[in-house]
C-alpha cells in the first residue's frame, strides 16, 4: 500500500545539519502524518552525510537513503527521489528547512483542487523571517521576469524549495524532467503546465539559510542556459 506522504530531501555535504533536520521532520510526521516515508538522496557528498543518514535509516525503516556515486546536481537527486517515492502525495524540501516542515499543513488541503502545490516567498501573505542578501533578491526578481517572458506566466516564485505533488503529477512530470541544475524547478513547473496539471501557489514562512551554494557570478549564466535548453525542448 502506498504511504500517505513521501518527503524527499536532496543532500550534498550536509553532515553538520542533516541529523537535526531528520529529527525535526520525523518528529513532525510522527505526530501529524504517521503513514510516511522519508527519502534522503545523497548527491555524492564528500563528507559524512551518508553515514549520518544511514544511522537514522537503521533505527527507522521509513527512512531510506538513496545514493549518487558522484555529484550530479539538485535536479538530478530530486528527480531520483520523486521517481522512487511511493506516497500518494510527494513533497520535496531543502535540507536546511528554510521553509519549516510544518508549512506542509497549509499545502496538503489544496492537493485535490490542484495537482501541484508550491510554496512561495513572493505572495502578499508570505512571511520572510530572514531575508536574502539584496543582490540575490534582485537577481531572483530578474530571473523570474525572464521565466515569465520565455516559459511560464502566472507563477510568482518558481525557486522556493518546498513543492508538493500528487503521485500522478510527480510521475508524469519527473519522467520527462531533464535539467540537473538550479533550473529544474522551472522545468518541472513548465512541464506541469504543458501536461495540463493544475498548479496552486501558496504563501509560506521562509528564512534565508547561510551559506548558500548559489554563486551569484557564475550560476546565473548556467541558469540562463538552462532556461534556453528548456525553451528549445518545448516542442518535443
């Protein structure tokens, strides 16, 4: 029987905080959604991430560790987790819990009227407890304007790492999703639109987590190239 919910956590060199994150999520799920599975996808970490997660998995059979032999990128590991999950509802969230796991309680009731429910930092009722550096906020706004122009209109925040999918939507979207880097969120939402899945954007509580792995000088160019690739593939 499928679990009520699967939670996917992409992890790369998260040895220092993954233990606290897993304790937080497990405590929440045990109290609120006890029929769960928790999949941590280790993206070729060079530290002790794998060992920490393996210890949790030995103590709790609902925790599963998936491994990439080498670092492939966040899109790759989220895709791997999504396609391995067996939950009726599938959430992916970041290992830093910038959006607290408790926020899923605001998303779950909307899944049914929508196929994909995404957390957003850009809506009127969103709560930003700790803002990003100013230059990153400016880049985010410029990037979202580019997305509106080239790919998807109507979504205010494509990059928040807190997204909930129905089982069917997750399968159909991530079987087609190809981007391994930061623009995988954009591609997933673009595919959702293309496949006629209903998307709902929901305000969430969010706090910036330092340090960020986004290189403000080199990664924007990689993201631009990713957007171009998605656009070129759109007719395929």
